[in-house]
C-alpha cells in the first residue's frame, strides 16, 4: 500500500509517487551498474538510445502507468541486452561499426574535407570552436589529423615539430 501497487495512476498520492521515485532511483543505480559505467561516459547514439529508453521505461514505474515490478525487471533486461550488444561489438568489428558507427577524417594536414564536414553537419564555425577548445590553437595548419569520433566529439592530432 505504501507504494500504491495495484492502484490506478491518478489515485497515487504524493507520498506514493515520491517513494516510487526514490526506489526507482536506487534500482536504476543498480541496473546501470549491472550494465556498465561506460554507458554514461560515452556519447554514442548506441549509448544514448539506452539512456532514453531506460528513462522512459523507468518513468512509467514512478507515475504508475505500467506495472511496477515488471517495469523494473524489463529495465534490467534492456541494460543487459545493451551490454551484450556492446560485448558483441567488441568481438566483431563489423558489428561495432554498424552499432556505433566509425570516425570520419575532417582535416588532413591542415586541409578541410568539406564533403565529410557536410556529411557530419559540422560547419567551419563548429570546427574552429573545437579547434580552440580541444587543440588550443586557432591555426588549422598546425593540425595533422582532425576526426569526428563515433561519439560526435572532434579530436585533433597536431603536426610533429621536427
């Protein structure tokens, strides 16, 4: 009765919703730990899909629009499936490319690849901003390689001074 199990969503009290929220938060921490902390650290679409789905499913356990315990169990299965796919992507490179994508080279020896910038929706201004923030320079001629990584971040490798 404290959690309002079996009660219609509109009949849940503030206390019941609050207690459900606290319990779902604790269970979500456990479920995410059962998955892998990497799911929160990386910003790939593969990992973002997990977080969006997990948030949507768990919110239903809080607001009562879905059965409480089956919703928590289903959330655990989703996270374990994500982990299984991540393991499979580690083992099979082609699957990793399908699930996570692959990086694109945007700059090679100071020269922009406009086609790849356009494909990744990266404007000159976006590239210049990341150049300043990540490579700590405003001179593209100092860059050997710039890639848009699978996470969407842009990484820079500076030319070696010989």
